[in-house]
C-alpha cells in the first residue's frame, strides 16, 4: 500500500492540497474530486505523474483516471481527507440541471456496481451449471445459488437507499429503513390481498396506497430519499433540542414513509414501467437502433462520465421485462471493439512504450473496463477512436438485429458473457452474444491495424 500512499500524497499536492478538496469519491477506475478552486491544480505535472492514466473534468467533478486499483488509492486518500461518507456533494449553483442529475445518478449507482456484478455473475454461473446439466433445477444447490444471486436485485431499494443518502446528504440508516418499508413482507402481503380483492384496498389515515410492490425497483426509492434529504433538515430544525434525538427521526420517517407509499412510490413505479415500455416499443420497431448507437458513441459517454446515466435504464429493463436487449449489448460491443482497436494498433506500432500501454489497457478493455485504454490510448489517436466506433456500431447492430438479451448485467466484457445465458433462454442467445463480441473485436482490430500510423517524431 506504500505506493498508493505516496501517489495519494502526490495527487493531493498537485490538486492544491487537501484543504482544496471538498468531496472525494471513486468509481471503477476514476478518483472523483470536487475542488474548491480548480485554478490551483498543476495539470501538466498531474498528467505526467506515474500511476495517473489521464485527467478529465465532467459533471462538475475533477476526475483522475487511475485504473482498477483506484479503490486502494482512495483508501489511502481517505485517511488524509477524513471520512466523506454521508456529507453529500457540495452544492454548485452554477452547474446546469442536467449535469447535476447525471452527477447524482453516478454517485448513487457507482457504489452498488460491485454488488450488482456479484449477483449477476452468480446467476450467470448458475445458468451455466444448469445448461451443462451439472445442477438440476429441483436440487437444493440450485435453490441456494438462485436466492444468493437474487439477493442484490430483491433488496435493490435498500442498497440504493444507502448510496442515495450518501450522495444527497441525509441519514443512510433512515434511508435504508425507507427501503425496508417498501419491500417489507407484510406490505407485500397487503398489496397481494388487495389485488385479489379490491375491498381489501391498502390505505393509511384514509389515504390510498397504490397496489405496487417495490422489490427490484430503482426509481421509487431514489425519489423517496430525495424527499428525505429535504424533510430531515426541516425535522432537525423544528425539533426541540432536548428531545431532538427522538423527534427528528420520527418526523422524518412519518412524513417521508407515508409520502413515499402514497405518492412518490407509485410515481416512481409508473415511471419505471413507462421507461421499460418505451424501450421495448423502440426495440420492437427497430431493435438494432439503440445497441448500434450505444456501440458507436459509448467512448464519448465514458469520456464525460455520462455513461452512468444509461446504466439505470439497463437495470430497469431487466427488472421490468426480465432482460435487457438494448443498453448492455451495445456496451459489450463498444468495450470489446475499443480493446480490439488498442491491440490492433499495438501490433502495428514500433514504439515500445505505446505497444506496452496499448496492449495492457486493450486487454483490460475487452474484459469490461475501458477508462485506462480510453484516456491512455483512444483519446490521443483518432484512428483508434474511429476503429472503436466502427467496431462498436457493427457489433451492436448485429446483436440488436438478432435480439440478443442480457439477463444479469455486470461490467460489459468477455468476462461477463455468461450473463447472456438465461435460466429459461436458449443457448443460442449466448452464442449470438459471443459472435457479436467477436465481430466487434475483429472489426475494431482490423480497422485500427489498417489506419494506425506511429506519430512522426519531430
């Protein structure tokens, strides 16, 4: 960990010192900092620092690309900065609303990606075991692995509540309590009874509660925690100091709990289903369109950090229809194509340093993590960008046209190809996903190899 301790100290020095950092977090490969004064950053020295793959500014954040080891760096930096958990992101009144929305979604979904990936891969492994008749669907092993894989998706409102509370600056344990309310077995039983018998309609103080269950949903809990971030400070303000410990949580949960059950939950539920329906309709009309576009433009979305804004759509698709045939296939094609493009240029290049970087980051990209190759290779070589876009578009078009479905998510790449195996889906879906990834890789590799030329040294 000594190398990360030293790198942390160097980065803090080059961004203006720890006092210039108002908030710090990280995603899969980037250290994300909110800085008080960006003019204090020594940008050239930071970019030249060993261990820093690139620097980007997106959605009001100063982002430093480190690679998969970013969590270890963040751990060391947190020791210097102190815990930021629960403080939320500092307000930036000059930031446009859509940048605020993207930044908020990024902060909410990034922390739970490991859990989503773990559950998705367990489901994928289970699908493989069933497909090769190594485990029977009636066996106890199947049942245990199945609920292990379902855990993250079933309790998704609780996980999102925690990360949303951290991002929005309210009490994460009250937020998780709100998530628990939405999926409590008694509430689910009441809704089931009301659906069977309209006379048993669920209500509270005469206010009707919509007949919806919220397990595996995304939007309702985010809306609920947003309301909590507004109500909690007000509850703290009006509560008498001697009994604030008791009254503030009571007021917060009483108001937010009822409002979420009666209003925000149903609104979020309807929005989620509406988004799922829109994507399905679009897929029915032109199934190739969205995967093709995402396959082509994903590098630009990752470059600006806006790719996190489409992640909830893919999750929502799987939660509402059981699969995603738009977002994840397009991302798979793009990531693999970008890795192929990097490896193609690495094979052709005669520059030792470039060959080493392009080879290493290209392999990482085909496995599903593209920030290192994007900021280390693709951004600085237009031929690589062109090859990545063409390969991603062709691979996305192929998978979209043939209706390839993703069943369990994960970081889109070769290592998560088993997520295209569904428990009740034909194996042909998996084979088509493999073929789509292969097409994207080969096209990206060939186009890059043909177009790439080493820069002429002056």
